[in-house]
C-alpha cells in the first residue's frame, strides 16, 4: 500500500479544502475563463499544500514524492481539469528543477514565495514551433554585463496571464541543441514582456493560457537555475514529475465518470428496462474500471520506484501515455451512454470530454511517449546523419 496514515491525513485535509474552497466556484470560474490564482494559491500555501516535497529550508514539508502523488490524485476531485492543472504547474512542473538545482538566492526569491502562495509560477518551454520538440526552441538569452538579455516568445503558457515569475527554457549558447540551453527564473513584471493574447481553448476553460513575447528582457545572471547549458537535462528530469503528476491526477475523474454514468443508466429506461441492464453497457463499464485500476497500479509502481531513486523514465512515459488515451476512451464511451444528454453542457461528462483531450498533447504528446518507450526497449531506429 503506497499510502500510509500520514498520506491519508493529507488526503482528508486537501479533500476538505477542495469541497469548501474550490468546487463551489468551479462553474463560475469556467464561465469567466480564469480563476483567481493568487487568492486560491495563497489559501493553499497557508495550508502547506504547495510545498509537499520541497525543502524545509525554503518553507516546504520535505516529504517524498509519494505525498505529491497523494495530492495530485486528490486534486482529481476538483470538478474540472483546469484548476488542478494550474496547481500542478505551480507544484510539479515549474518548481521541481528550481528546488533541486537552484542556488539559495533563486530558491529564496522564487521558490519560497511559490511555496507560500505569494507568487504564482508558470513554466516557459513551448513555443509556436516547438511543442513536444523541446530541443527546437528559439528563445535565447545573451550575456550583457551582469544580466541576461532575453528575446523570443512562449506559447500555451498555463498561468501565463497571472504569473509572477516564469521558469524559462532558453538558448544560452550555440553548441549542440541538448547542451546549449538553460533554465532562468524570469520575473513577469520585467520590462519587455508582453501578453500577446489569452488563448481560446477547446477545454480547460478556467485556466488562463497565454502567448507571451519577450523583447530585450533584462534578467540578472544570478537568476540562472543550476548550471548554464544544463537546462535541457533539468527540463527532462522535471518532465518526469509532471508526467507522474498527470497520471495521478487522472484517476479520480475517470472513476467519477464511470460512477456517474452508472447512476444515470440505472435511472434511464429505454425499451422497457434500465439502460444499464443492457449487457454491452455493464460489460463495457466493467472493462473501463479495470483499465483505471491498471493505470493506478502502473502509476503507484512508478512512484514507488521514483521514491527509491530508480530511473522511471519509461514507467512515467507509459503512465502518461495510458492516462491520456484512457481519458479519451472513457470520456467518449460514457458520453455515448448518456445519449442526447451527453451532448449537453449541463452534463458533467462534456467537461471531461473537452478537458481530458489535452492530456494526450500537453507535457509530451502520445507520440513522444511512444518514442521514449521504444528507446528504452531498444527498438527505436537509429538516427542517421546526413
């Protein structure tokens, strides 16, 4: 059992917070196209929810990653995908490399306020021409005196319109693509940063997602995270926690979708009997719940090995691939069983159908996960040099 008494207490505490502070407002935030990140994150920071695995020296709880999994799984109780995603950016996407490799200066000035909920964080990797192909980013930072001068743009940035700082991946050299990139903490009130637009998305409606431009943005060189030129490596390590987080966060919504459609098909009658009495429906729901339990087992195993210090790149990639594909499968199947009501926005399954589609794209598309798995299986074709 991956969760002990301390995990269960954390799960109960966070669940109570979600029921009181988040779920009553989700519909309002979805309609508005954003949620009050500073207000919510401050409340979460005061409860200790934003620094579960972060160093105690900077305000965190110093717990192992199994507790972060407990948090991500519990966040799946939120009645949308956007708010959990935004919280996950703060805890498991923008700050792991900062916590692990950052100097005391950057951790004191960026990590500590992020853990406290005083700062909202975002991660700046994707660009219009570089999504899953991280090595293809064009944003760059050149040295000038004691500063970096940053130019470029970032796309699909969760929390981008509200963030206080960005952990930004940029090119700082002209060498090999995997050895010329660095992570830099960039204050978002720096001159030269402009919000090009808030993006209008299929799902994740309550998340403010932005396209941002950087024109001659000056940042002190001491804002560098870790070593110059190691940014690609740091980001690949950071992706592991992001992918484990995504797998954990997907479990509760899938269980709820199945539970909800069971309730509906018990009450809905067609051709003289409840819909659920049709063998295809109850057999299909049994198959889908079995798939969810398989995903849980894979995710738990990956986290146990990660806590033990093992390389879980393949397992994390498998879990990320599975949660994306299974979310699409379950959302589609359950929506079908609602019939016409499944096409109505008043039915919760429509939100999972829209929100869940991102899981197979963000944080590394399914095809990237397959490539990683093939690499670890030693069946990926060797790159040919022209």
